């Protein structure tokens, strides 16, 4: 961890962005466990769980590409700051579902939470190369991904304990406070003056078309986007599978859900450490490892879905999420190095709305399929999709080229 710790010491702006993200990730996992427990306890339905997650993702899917020009046009700092403050208020809708035993608050809160966070992740990803030098970019992404894994462990385990022994309401309150924590540190970041993107105010529709033109004409970017869409339609089943296993298969309630999410975080952390140790700024290695990790993710996901015993499922989950932990930082890194700086916000917004959004869009259908086809069959199908994603990337490697000039700032 020495190179990453050094990066935190010598780059104050990245350190503040890292602190902001660490706090909000921790709170998000308290929310995830609490939301899963409340939804399943009120409805006893995997389909309802999928619908709540669908509501959370719908704004990103429907509106993400259309707000993307504003991410490149306006400074990243205020976009992230405003998003955090709004989300801090919106998440307080979820406790109303607990107090009134009314699921409509879950759906309304999920939609508003997705809407208020629609610009945050693309703005954050586009800001990375503006405050981190090229030689540190892969390490910065690996550190952020590893931190996500570590905070997932703490947040999921803590969320499971709090939701089971105290109340899910406390988990939602912690999530709200985490957004305030994030806003506090983002407010202190000093971005370069040109972080607003294009210096001239390009007409909205021209800017929108330029983003889609880059996405369709850049072979590496297009491949990442298509893999994200492909995996998204199937991989959304993973987020439903964890609550189903913890609550309905292993019969462990909120504690079981929290433990599985903690193992999820440990796997992501280990995968990120692997990227830091063996990839660094080696683009060739990053490209090969990105495709290979989709192949191993496929195998262990399929085995996870066959596991009816907690210990076996936990082990398969750990191995599966190590693969995912390799994919996550490399996905961001490869998108950053293959995209021109002036359209980076639009590309990341499109990527977020397709990869994350479509993944969650699949929740409703996959929740129904888990009930009808069964967990083992769905695990094999979803694993096959991951395998095809990795294979398609590896077969295209020789066609990818980086942009002639990518701007990086210290």
C-alpha cells in the first residue's frame, strides 16, 4: 500500500476526494443493508426488492446521457457538492416506510435518491485526471476501489448489526450523515480553474452529439460501454441474489445480509490490491487482466448460485468479488486513458447510465426469474454472460488505441 499512501500524503486534493468518497461509501452500505431488510420484511418478495432497486436506478438510465453535457460544461466540485447535500435530505424518506409500514415511501425515496445522485459519479470520475497525474492515475483508481471494498466490509457488517439489533432507521440516518461528511471534504477541494470542461459554451445539442460521436467512434470506449450494457442486463441479478441468500436461503436475516455484503467488500479490496501490485501504469497488463477477470467472475458467480450452505456460498462470493475488484478500478482507468479530456464527463455519464443503470434496470425482471427459474439456473445464465463479456474484450485488444493527447493535472 506504500505507493497509494504516498499519493494520499502528497496530493491534498485527491486526499480530500478520497475522504469524501470513503464516508459516503460507508453510509451507502448502511443504507443498502437497511433497505434490503426493510423491503423484504415488508413484502417478502424478491420482485419487490428488484422494483425498489429499479426505482433507484431509473433516473440514471432515463436521464444520464441527457445531463452529460452539463458535466463537461460546469465545474465538477459544485456538481458533487450539491448532489451530496440533496441526497442527505432525500434519504430521510426511508425511515417513513418503517414507521408507517408503507412501501410507497421506499419507492419514492429510491427514485429521488437516484435522481439527486445522477451527476455525482460521472463528475467524480471525470475529476480524477484533473487532480491526479498520469503516472498516479491507475494507483488512484485502485486505492479508491480498495477503499470501496474496505468500507463495504465495515458498512455491511455494521449495517447488519445496527439493522438487526437496533433499527434500520439508524442505518438510514448514518447514510444521511455520510453525505454531509462527503460534502464537507468536497467543499475544501481546490480544482484547477479549467475543470469546467470546454472554454466556449458549446450549444447543448452539439455537445450531446459530440459525446455520442466519441462513444461510437472510439473502439475501446465503445467496447467498454457494450460490455457494461451486456453485463448490466444480467449482472443486476447479483445485487438481488445477496439479500435472497441471506434472508431466504441461509435464513440469517439482516445479519446474514450484512455478512455477505462484508465478504463482498473484502473481495473487492483484495482485487484492488492485486491491481495495485501487478498493474500499476502498465496499459498492456491492464487490458489483459480486465478481460480475464470477467472470465473468472463468470465461473465463481455460477458456483455461488449453486451454494445452499453459508460457508460454501461465502467462499464462492469472495472469489467472485476478487474478480470484480479487479474489474472495477480497471474499468475506470481504461475509460479515463482512452477518452479525450474535453468529453470525459459525457462519456462517464453515458457509462454510468448504461452500466450501473441498466444493471439495476434488470432487477425487476431478474427478481421474477429467480422466483420462476430458480437460483441455480439463473446463476449459470448470468455466469455465461460474464464469460462472453471477457471473451469479447480479449478478442478486440489489438484494435484499441489511446487518444493522441490526454490532459492530466497535478
